[in-house]
C-alpha cells in the first residue's frame, strides 16, 4: 500500500487561517481555505467558476483576500479603508492561486493584473469558536 504525500499548507499569521492545496477534478490543484471554524471555501484551478477574486473577508484585526492567478501569474493587491490604501504582497499557491493578508480592518480590496482590475468589498467574518484573534 502506498501513502499519499501530505498536501502543502500555508499558514496565515494575522488571521490564524490555513490554506491547503488539494486535488480537484482532472488532477487540477484545488485551494482549500480553513478557518478556526473549519473549511469555508474550495476553489479548483481553471474551473468553471474561476475568479480573479474568489473571497475577501475582514476579521477583528485583519483582512484577507484570495483568488485564482490570471495568465501570466501576476497580481497587485491593495486593501482600501477610508482614504487609506495598503499594498499587500500576494503569495502564490500551487502556481494557480494567490492570497494576501494584512493586519487591520479594510472595507475593500482592489486586484490589478496586466489586463484587468477588480474591486470587491470585504465581508465581515466572525469566528464561532472562543479562540478568536
């Protein structure tokens, strides 16, 4: 019997969330977004619902956004709040996805590529568990 190698995990320091790479249909990479409450999103690379910005949320002291990389693989991520703009480094995951996290509560995120610009409001996220960050 052979054992599968564990899939790579990317921890997010401000939120305490964890991103895991799984395998989707046709052996495409899948991004799993895990919070203290469990799995909240699964995105499969080059799927029918491919989206430059897949999710964008804010907690009490942090903001995080994620999505699928465009052709060429580069995104510029900016978090916005009341006249304040913070550029956030986008971390590439499995060569197919990006994630950006910053400390602070922001209202929207703007993701820019060579050919596109998407602005999305961040949803509020409240963990149900007692160990909130």
